[in-house]
């Protein structure tokens, strides 16, 4: 049985979205997004920094959302959402998988700057800098889609890397209006229309919530 540790709206949404896209059955443990919720001895034994996501598959414990994407695609290949060694799209698949995190660090920094850090300690300079770097990162996706004319990141269509990059755009659009990038807007709309995205974006039902 697969178990995913998740906080609503966090990077674990990538893994939740992918699990739904793959049609795998899993148990969802939703944790409160707080020090108390994430730094319990039980959770730290699974995820050493006490962050989400973390996936447990029998004896296997995987943290890092990119690694979870790769693990799921390689261990449960039937969905066809991965691109393994030897596949002509392997390098592009890996590139976008890791690029997703390059994008997300700017969004995460903005979450800290605009939500978690005490008002008097927030820095307009850091907020400006991170916003500009996030904008550049979104522009790269927009330009890729414009030049290739593709609906998704890979030529052959939707794949797991769209869940990783798609989440980063989902996070980023909370801080930056996307309207200057029409191809990124169309891409985000396409992703949002997917039932699996909608399942991952909604709050977890009570019976799926972890007791800790
Ligand atoms: N690179 C990691 C980042 C994990 C991460 O920082 N997750 C955030 C949520 S988006 C978290 O758990 N934050 C809680 C904390 O830092 O205490 C991944 O992609 O899984």
C-alpha cells in the first residue's frame, strides 16, 4: 500500500496529483502545515527535515517531490507518464522534472516573505528579487510552449513532469499575474481542467486526515 504525506497547497500536491493521474490506490495522510504538525518524532523518522511530500511504499520511504515522481513512474510504469532511460524524451523529461523545483523555490521564498515571516522582518528587496526570478522562470515555460506549439511540456503529450511544473505555476500564480504569458495561461488552464488536478487541489476529506 502506498501512503502519501501531504499538506494542502504544498509541494506534496504534485505527488497527490500524479497518484490520481496514475490511477493508483493510496492512503492519504494530511498533516497540518505547522511545526507541531510536521516535526513529530513519528514524521521525522520518515522525512528527516519534517517536510512534505513523503511517500511510503512498503519498506521504501521517499522524500523530495521530484524523486517521488521518478520513483512512481519507474515502479508503476503502466500509466506511461514517465520516460525511462533510452526513451527519446528521457532527457527532456528529466530536465523539466528538475526545472520544476527551480521554479518552486522562488514561490516558496515568496510564501515565506509574504505569509510566514513576521511583517517587520520581511524584505521588499527579497520580494522584488524573487518575484523577478519567478517571472523569468515562468517565461521560459511560456516560450517553450510558444516555440514548440505543444499543449504540454513534452512533444508526445501530457506526462508526469507536467504535474511538477504545473504545481510550480499553480504556486507562482498566487504571487504573479500570468496574463503577460498567454501560452503559460493556456497551459495552466489545460492543467486545471484535468480531474486529477482538481482532486489534488481540493481539501482532503476528513477520513483521510492523519490523527497526529
Ligand atoms: N524540494 C522539496 C521541498 C519540500 C518542502 O520544502 N516542502 C515544504 C512545503 S511546500 C514544507 O514541507 N515546508 C515545511 C517546513 O519547511 O517546515 C520537495 O520538492 O519535496
